[in-house]
């Protein structure tokens, strides 16, 4: 029999696609002793979390709460509740997480139409209008912030367009919530899911979801039961919203965490939060350019919080990432799917969107890239970032 | 816009059916900064958790790891991976969680045969032999520790019996792991799921699952895809066991927690852990009897960690539970389903299986019951418990 030793990890700075570092206040509340999932104190806390989530999503949607599992379960929750056999859905694919939505939708028995665009690009409304006209689906699914490419899908016009065709708009907001504007009601988004470990600066473990009244109507008028019992919104809702009917034991500590993460977001203010992400993006972008690293996403649609750059020719992905991790404790992300070994993903999100991290990762990258033979003017990355901050 | 104040709950002592209080060492590790879900340090930790889970389940099952969601998701994981349309399953129902298994199994498209026994009782092997002979199902599902009734289902003979009929034995070990013997390999259990918030003294949020080689073969020879993408063992396994293929972002902090909870279990030793639960059960049982409270479960099959007692005639459930919560910060559980308003469930599990809690809850219950008119000899509960400890 063997028992491993005390938890004693080397410290990390998480500048990948997520998990991003949790805010110290979030870590602190996580050692709070437990309470019961039906304790009146906990029920109050659930209401607070719902209210703050609505503020974060900028929505009045009544049906808004975190699913008791990670972001991918939120994606599945939206799919299995909105779709049943016989329904049609268009899934827009322009990166790894679009593919994910396609795969999960396929398990619902719905007819799934896949619309592809090059990785790193975004869809424009005319493309979407064409396919909506042809297919007239129940749901159109699209990723807001494509974590695999760093591309920022504009959604301002998409909801209105979908509603012309009586189509529900489902959006992956995993990497957008708490980093860039997410204006669900204004844009006419009908269902969205997110996570805790990125913009909200919490550990992974919950997936906030929200459904518009139109989406709720689609759910309540289903002919078949939702194929997942655990993710059945109608059942989970009875615990979160109405008679507090026991469904499963809520992950108490993660609710403490998201409550604190949402408090941090709202104390800062949404506009200030978005502006902070833009500021540090401007700096890291200037710095990465000075290091000779090009972005993968369309420059007009670059996410501030997720900077995906092409690995320079001749440079080995893992050599550099291992050196960053071992010498500096810095984690950045590798590429997913088609981008494996070709792309690095540098996340500057939530609590981690700070000048300290920008300067540090640029300095460390300079050292790592130089060590594998890249020619970089000494200090170029940091100098460019500081110039951007000054300008 | 409103932002709630700092997290500041009144302290609780959780003596219900779970969540039970987390051990202070578990709470402490939960404020450890995050690491990435593909960090070499984290991969090592995953291996450690798997190894310790196998020790806790007393199994050599390779396919053993925690699902990234709560216990009910573990139940669904077992059902959706083992069953596909056309399969037959017998679900043994003798309490609320048997009903749950029945409901979840029904969503798989399998033919579900429900075998009922009175709540509080357990099944004997002859009953099971009869139905296995008639049905010859792919799976037989049974709850080991029925949290709604406190009944302890013997499993020693059930695995062998199932294997005579080429049937897989699926067991709900949510309330048994870390409290009473769970000897999966010796008993021939093919699949089991548990939770973190009971015997393991962690917060809720993960569901350890384990599958025998026979169960794995059933999964790999499926004709259809698993209906849940998030709970698809074949996919999640690629992250936990083989090529570390990204499936979802593991709930890092909860993995820290279960690692610590398992360390605590193995440091104490399984036999010592089980004996401790028996010791404090003997004391609380004597005390509850002295307070005039009768158990709901068959006395020959009473769980030590979950003491379900009948609410005395004329006593209002909520009045007493509210007083316990408000005056003492003590949470005990109400009844579920058929037992709602009729039963209290007193959990003395994991870290909370201690003399302090036994004496405290007996003293507090005496005060609460007396306040609603029950006639109790002063100090009777504590006196009886202390006599049991002395004897």
C-alpha cells in the first residue's frame, strides 16, 4: 500500500487557455467550512449567484444558474435540452470547440448540419443568412470566443437574424464571459454556457448556463425526455428556482468560489473589466510582434484574452513550453486539433490580465526563443509592450 | 446592480446524509493555487488519486477515476456506459436511490425491470436469483448503502450470483465508501460509483467510478455511442489513462481535495476506519433509543454511518430541524420520497464519525424534543451513549 506525500506543488503562473489562475480571494473562500445544499444560508447564496450571473451575462433570463460540472457539460446541457430527435441544428465550425459542439449535437438524434469556415476566421451574417434560409433549423450554434484560434466572433447581428427564421441562437461563451462584452439580451442570444476557470478567475468545476424565454418554451414543449438526467434543466431548475426539490448535492465549495469570482467581476465593473483586457492585450500584442510571433486569427477579430500565435518555423513546440514551465513556472497552451504543434495560446484572462504577467511572459519567451536559436533584439518584447502601455 | 457582501456563513455541523463536514486538512488544500490540467505535476497527481481510489475500493480495476461532477453523475455514467437500446437491466428498489437508478436507467433506451422491496429492508440472494433466472439481464443494479433508509445491503454473495447469469453487477457505493467495507473484487462487483462528500470528508463535486474488466469489455463492445459525451468513459479514459488526450478541463481543486481525503482514509487504514464508524454508531444508537427514537431500517441491516429514525408521533419535522440548525448550527436530514416528514437521517460519517458529534447531537436533540413536548429522562441520550462507549 502506498500513500503519496503532502500536496506540495511547484508554483505556476497559468497563462494558457485556462485554467487561468484563481484570484487569491477566490482561493481564500474555498477553505470555508461546508454547509448543506438545502441550508437556508445556501439557498440565499444560490439566489445571489443567479442574480450576479444575470448581471454578468447582461440578461434578464430567469433560467440562469451554474451546472454542477465543467464547461463541456454546459455545452452538452444546452444541446440535450434544446434538441430532440427530428430537430435540425446548424453548427458553425471555425475551430476546435465548434467541432466539439458538432460532435455533441450528433449524440442527440437531431439532424446536424455543419457549416465550416477556416480556423482563425469568423462567420459573417450573410453566410449565416444563406444557410438559415436553406435549412431553417431549430437551433444555430456558434462559438463566441474560439479558444483554439483566438478568433472573436461578432454576435451583434446574429440573434436578430436567427429570430427571422424562428431559430434559437446557442452560443459558447466559455472564454468570453468576464473578458469581453457578452450582451445576451441585446444580441438576442437564446442559450449560452460558460465556465469558471477563465474570466471568472475561479477553479474549473462549474458551467454557468442561461436560457431565454424562447429557449425555455422550446424545452417545455419537448415531446421526449432530455436524454441526460443529470443535465435535465427542467429537473435541476426545481432545485435552483422553485421548490428547492433535491436533485443532486450541489458542489458547495465551487458555489462559494463562483460567488466570489462574480463579486470580483461586478466590483470592478463590466466595462472596466473589458477595458482592462483590451489594455493588456494591446501591450502583449505589441510584445509578441516584436518577438516575431504572428497571430493565427483574423486581425480584425482578435480576442484580447486569448492570444494564439504561430510557432516560428524550426522551433519545437514542446522544447519551448517545457522550458517556460520548468525555468519560470509559466504555463502557456499548445495547439488543439489542426493547430497541434503549430500554435501557442497565451491567455491573459480574468485576474491574470495584468501588466506583471504581460512583461514576465514576454521576457521569459525571449529567453526561451533565443535559447532555441531565434534572433530577437535583446529586450524587444518588453520594450514594445512598455511602449504600448505608454502610448 | 447589487453585489452581495463577503462570504460569512454561520458555522454548521453537518450531521445529515451528506454533505458531511470536510476534514480541516481537505479544506486547507483547497486554497492551494491552481495548476494546469495537463501539467506534469497534475498528471502525477491523477495517477496518485487513481491508485488510492483502487485501494479504497479494494480493487485492481484499471478503469478507476473520479468523474468531474457529483455522485448522481456517477450513477448516470455507469448507466449510460453499460446500457444501450435493447439491453435489459434489473434495478433493485428499496429506497429513494433505487428509484433514482430506475429513472436514470429508463433514459438509456434499455428495457428496465424494477424489483421492489419495502423501504428499510434489503434484498436476499434468493429473491435476486429468481428474477435473474426469469430476466437474464445484462446488468443488475443495487444500492449498497441506501441513504434514504439507512439499510445496509449485503453484497458478499450477489456478484457471484450475477456472474452465474452472465450479468454485470452495478453498485451504488455513494454512502458506503470510506465508512463500511467496500470489497469490489472479492464480491465480484463490476461497476460502482461513489461521491466525495460523505466517507471521504471532502466537499461534493466528484464521483469516483470503477469498472471491472468484464464491464470494460461490455463498454468496448457497444454497438452505439454512449449517449452522453461528457460521461463517455471511453473518451474520459483517454485523458485519465492513456494519451492524456484533452477531453474537458479537470476540476483541479476538487482533485486536490479528493487526494487529501484519500490520504486521510489510507493513513487511518480501512479496517480502523470501519471500526471507528461501528464504535460511534453503537453509541449514537444507544443514545437515540434512550431518546425514544426508533430506526427505520431492518435492525439486522443497519448502516453505522446513516442513522434514519422515525419522527415521533405528533412531532413536527421542520420545527425540530429548524431549532437544531438555528440554536446549535447542527444540520440533520429530513426524509426523502415516501419518508418525507416521517424520518430524520443522522449521518455520522467520515471525519464526523467522532464522539464529540455523537454526544452533541444527542444533547441537542434532547433539548429540541423536550421543547416540543416529548418526555425524555434528563440526559438520557448522552448517558446511554457514554455507557455504550464504556461498555
